[in-house]
């Protein structure tokens, strides 16, 4: 079984990567000491709830996304939820156009 510290460390690293944020950037923004933060991302210690709340606010996510063992497929931001909702409301022609655009983007990014 994965320990809570390991889950937290993995989730912090995930959101740093996803948002292209360095440890230095995050420490400055949240007024956290570098060595304290290093202990979190290396699963040596677990942050206090107030620090978890500040990180969640920084990344604009729920605290659950930092503390729970969530797979990448389960992690959907508020912006992504809005896009999904708008896609579902769109007519078939618009949905097809979006699908073609995504397929084109996949081809050029390979």
C-alpha cells in the first residue's frame, strides 16, 4: 500500500509538471522554505493542512487532488470540466469540427 506521504509527493510533482512550475517558484509564491518543500516532494514529511490548502488554491484544484490517490484519468480541472460541458452542449457539426481539430493537432505533434 502506498503511504500518504508518497501520494502527496506524487500529486505535488504532477501539478508542478502540469503547470510548468519549479520548486523555487512554488516556494516563493507560498512562502515555504525550500528544504521543507523538498521533504514533501521526496515523501519524507507530510505538509500541514494549511499548506495543503494554499497549494490547492495556487494550482486552482481541490485539496483532494493533492491528498488522494487519484489516477491521471480522474484528475480533471475546472476548466476541463467546463470544456467538456460546452462540448456536450454543442451541435454535431461543432463537435465534429472539434474532433477534426484535435486529430489534426495529434498528427502535427507526433
